[in-house]
């Protein structure tokens, strides 16, 4: 249990450092789909499930597998927004869609990588 607490404290420090650099908030602000919030909520649930294993069939491993899929879903929706903006010559909407696509992909991959790393380290 102490290994899990130490690991998540390191994660919290890294998240705080990213927040201070201004890297975290834009992910949520530039997401037109709000999938980044869903990814963040699923990630928090996955972290909470790390020490105990699973609750009602949902495990941290299952969540780690789902996070990239949620990121890809945000990517597809973001690219659809981008194409719609380009078709209507609305470059601001195209830029917003591209930011959504990239940010949801990054959020899903980072969340999944952290959960997988934590699960492997904890056994």
C-alpha cells in the first residue's frame, strides 16, 4: 500500500508541475467535445482502483485499455469539426477542432500509460 501511495504522490507532483507550466488547463479549455473531462474522470477512477483491483467488473487495467479509445473518439470528432470549419472557411472552428483532436489523444495516451505503468510497478 505504501508503494501505491508513493507512486501516486509522484504522479500528483508531476501533474502539479505540468499545471504550473500551463500544459493542463488548455487540454480542457480547447476540447469542444468535453471528452477530456470524461478521460480525466475515468483516469481518477482507475487510480482509485489500483490498490484494490476492481469494483463491479471494472478494473484499472480495463480503464487503461479504454482511455486511448476515448482519446481516438475525441480525435475523430475533432477532425470532423476541423473539416466542417474548413468547408465553411471558418478557420477558428478548424483550429478548435484540431486542438480537440490532439488534446483528447494526448490525454487518453498519458492517462493510459500512467495507469499501465502504475499497475505493472504495483504488481
